[in-house]
């Protein structure tokens, strides 16, 4: 069974969706959930399913303490689901092409530091884009610059708002992210 560590900084809706998907797929498990935000909604959300969410200081990433802990747990891969800190080079080297992220836009557009959640949807709306979507990509040491694994698109119209755009994007996330995680971290890989 592949042991996946999940990193989140926000509400945890994607991890909750992934939890439900993994219950039906015996070859994968959420080994552990990690957050750098002691007030993150993911803590309470995932407690309802019996998970303990590990809270860490960002210095633990920089010092290597968190990486050592993940390796001692036998983590096979890492999934970022609304995680906002830049992943250090040491993690990328320790888990080559085994760290993936989901971004709420069609990269390379609307990526980089500070481009997350409503910031992305507002920028898409302000630029009157005709479509948006999600990008699932490998993580490297630069925000949103790793190789693209998968993209899915959704059409936008003039009546869309940043909030309606967010709803459309979340539906794509829920439909595709668990399946792509399973395809990357299958039991044969």
C-alpha cells in the first residue's frame, strides 16, 4: 500500500474528497496530513474522519526536520492540496516526481507566489477570460513551475463572478484530483 502525505493550509475540502475516493481504492492511503496553519479548517474537517492533522512550523521545512519525519514514516509521495508554502529543494530531491500539486487555473497563466484561491479567480474574472480550469503538476523548487501532469478546462461566460468561477473550478478539482493521484501513486508504481 502506498503511503501518501498530504499538505494543506486551508479548509481541506480537497483532502476530504480524496479521503472518500481512497476508501474505495485499497492500494492507497492517506498516511498523514500536515499543515503550517494552526487555524486551518482542514484540522477540524479531517478530525471528523479520525485523522490527526500534524501542525508544524515553517522552520521545520527549512531545517530538514519535517523531511526526516516524513522519510521515517515511509511516505511514498506528497500531495499538496491548498498548501501555500514553497517546497524546499531538499524535498524535491528526496521525492523526485513524487510531489504533486493542484492549481486552480490553467498554468502557466495565473501561477506563482500569491496566486491561490480567490486571488486566482478574481484575476481570471478581471481579465475576462473565456475559460479557466485546473492544473495538476509535479512540484519543483519554483511556485507552479513543475511539469504539467493534467489540465481540465471549463468555459466562462459574462455573468460569471469570482465566486461562480471558484465553484466551477472546485467541481473540476473534485472530479479529477483523486483519480490523478491514484494514477500517479498506483500500487504498481
